[in-house]
C-alpha cells in the first residue's frame, strides 16, 4: 500500500504543476536564446555588381577567368560590423574579365583557343572603424594559353579601399575590385599574347 501511495504522490497535482512550470521555463529560456542569437547573426549581403558598370560575360569569350578562394574569405566577414559579403569570387571574376576585355579584343586572333586567367584570392580583409569601411584584397594571378596550357605570366593583384559606407557598403568592395582589375588590365598590356 505504501509503494502505491508513493507512486501516486509522484504524479500528484503539485508534481505535475512543477513539471509544467519547468517545461515553460525551459521553453522561454530556449526562445530567449534563439532570439538573442538571431540578433547577433551577421547580415549576408550578396555582391551583385551593377550590370552597367560590369557588362555580362560572353559565353564564347576568349578569356576565361577562373577564381578560387585560397586564403581569403567568401563570404567576407566585416570585423567590427555585422555584415558578410557573399559572392566575392563571382564579383572578382566579372570585374577582372570586364577590365581585360579591351586587351582580349585587340589580341583575339593571336592565340587559338584564347586564354585562361587563374585568379587565386589569397587574402581578404574588411574592417569597420570610426564609420569607415576598409576592404583589402590580395590575389595571385596566372595567365596561360588555353591550348597546351602555355604559361604566359604571373603577378599579384592587390587593392585597398576605404570610405564611409553608403547603404550596405558593397560599393566599397566594388571600388576595391575595380581598382585591382584596372591594375591587372595594365599588367596584361605588357604581355605577349
């Protein structure tokens, strides 16, 4: 009789009430933690350069730009901010291909099969301090002939751009990519196609 009575007490109204209160407490704490963590999550900004500034790439283009992320970040996290820029590799590919287009058009018939440019993103940094966003990118660039994989040259691409960000700050990333792409287009001018 005592054992049955003990079991009855373990499921009595007070114990059930305490269990319900514990479940509610755990649920509220869990919901609070989820809300807190969601408030700390960075905002993901997809880099999609303006079509007018960076013309679309042709399907049969003579220069294929291949971008790999070796030591940089994609997405690129902003230190001191709550933003990450995604699509760095694609944005770099589009900017470099657009900047190289005049060289490619002038030398189109010089190399059967065209060229491949390997663009390795080896370092990327973004920092938000005192209302200014600074973006710094470093790449290793190799140009080779597509047919036979003939090595034509290698260089380093670099840019650092800083300004007070407007909107989501992606314009600062675009300015940096644009500067680096123009420098790489200048480097191409000195190469034998």
